């Protein structure tokens, strides 16, 4: 059973916590062994804010063991200079919060959340899917290239030209509709159903 998207509306007042990365605003996230993305110093470099809810279904096929699936809800609140994300599980429990500001990045993850649900990689996937092409091109490391076409974004490893991540998203408004991210390297797929809220 999955909660309604509106159930993810969350008060972000409780996210003001000490920031261990304040001295290093440029934060590097490991996407896979030897592959990183460096978050832009300004999390949200636009005057127009964003409020959105997302229903995310993750599917993975591990090298050993049975394929898995999980559904969770996310509330994204973006204002000039900051992005805040709250993630709930399908029972409505707060799984994690991501507070990304000009001063750095702070992540709080509940102790019951499995290691497979990595908040840093989730943030990296959100940036690769929804941030503008030039931002993503600057964020990926030198071993990667970004290709953008109508409704599709492909990130390849430059050495062999293999697809690392393939993304499909709505053309008119990526925050309204269904986007799909396929991580070919790690063998997982995210299906993201987004809905804008009135800000």
C-alpha cells in the first residue's frame, strides 16, 4: 500500500541542524566505484522556487540474490540558495532528510533505513535527472560526458563510451509527470512520479 503524494507534505522547520560540511560547500558524491559528481556550490541558482512531491519506485538486480523493489515518497522544497528533501517510507515514517544550502550539505538518515538506500546517491540521481544540462555537465567528473536530447539525458564514461546512466523525463516540465533513471553500472532503475505544488 502506497501513501498519497500529498501525505509527503512536511514541515521543514525541524531540519535546522548543525552542518558538518559547512567548511566545504562543494561536496563530492560517489555514484559508483571511481565515479563521482561534485554538487554545484549554489544548490538552486534561480529566483523561482519549487515545491514538489514525488513517488519513487526503485528496482534493482543484485549480482547475488533476488531482485528487489521499494517505494518511497519525497517532498522537495527549493528556494534560492537551498534545497531541502524529506523522504518517507511507505508506512509514512521519516527515512531521511537532506538539507543542502550555500554553506554545505547535511544529511540525517534513520537508523532503520537499509544501507541500500543511500541518501547521497539519491541526491546525485535527483541532480542528474532534474538540474539543467550545463549544471550536470559541470558536476560530473572528467571521466563522464553528458548528452541531452528532447526528453532524454545520457551520461557516458568517456573511456569506453558505455552508458552509465540513461534518463527519460517529461519535455515540457520535468517536475510534472514521470521520469525514469536507469543506472546501467549498478543495475537499478528509479521511476519517479512528480507533482508540483503551489508555492
